[in-house]
C-alpha cells in the first residue's frame, strides 16, 4: 500500500504542477463559465463497468493450470494481477476516505488464492464496492479538494486514477493471455460477428 500511495502522490503532484502552470498561462484569459462537456461520474462508471466485464471474462477464459503463470519470476501471475485489480479498488478509493471492507489486508490480498471461483468472486465484490462508492458521490463531490494528496488534488482525480489503473492492468492481462495463446473472449466474439457478416454478404 505504501508503494501505491507513493505512486498516487507522485501522479497527483504531476497533475497539480500541470494545473498550476496552466492556471498561470490562462491568468489573463476570461473565466470559462460553460458547463462541463461530459459527466465524469457517468463516464467513469461506464468505463469501469466495461473493464470489469472484460476482467471477469478473461479470468474465466484462462485455464486453471495457467492462473499461476507469470512472464518472469519478479512479475505477478495471472491470479495475482486479477486480485491486484480487485484490491486496488479498495486501496485507491481509500485515498478519498472510503473505508475498505473489514478484514481487508492489502499486503496479502493478491496472493490470497489461485482458485478461479474465488478470484471472480473478489473481482465482483470489489466492483460492487467501487460502484456503490462512486454512485454515492454527487457531481460536486468530484471537485472536493483533498489537500493531503496535493494542493489541487480532488476526489475526481482519485476516480480518474482508478479508471486509468484498471485499463493499465487490463492491457497487462491481455498481453499475458496472448503470450499463452489465449484469445480474449471479446475478441473471439468480434471475430465471430465479422465472419457472420462476411458470410451474409456473399
């Protein structure tokens, strides 16, 4: 958790520095009073739900004997990546004051099981947790400042980090799958639909 906290602090420091620089450059410009171009709350939930679906599909597609596979001794295994994703939902949201479930231990969680059913269960539990936390936020809550994370950091930054982190680890999981000759289920479905469409055009 200390490593995650340090990483988030560095990221938020970078975001804050950029925000300060941008503010200085725009000091002479008129204030922008237009409405936001999109709903960050709705968009974050949409993105996270799509990624969650892919994580569960991929976890179910990996053969049981491959769940402990890792590309190198110092890398996470399939199982550890999936559990890392589930655990980071608790850890990252904790940065804005959301308490993790009782008994959750971020230091041991990702090595807690290699059983597929439990891995999928943990992915689903943590997604329900994250979804509930984000749904419980008002739009104004996204702008709530979190000074302990940086001078310009806010709760929206934390949710944004959660989205970025999920996409990063999905890419990692897909790379693992491809290395083992596993085609992601959503790719299989897309290929099937493309083949059916091609057949209809003949």
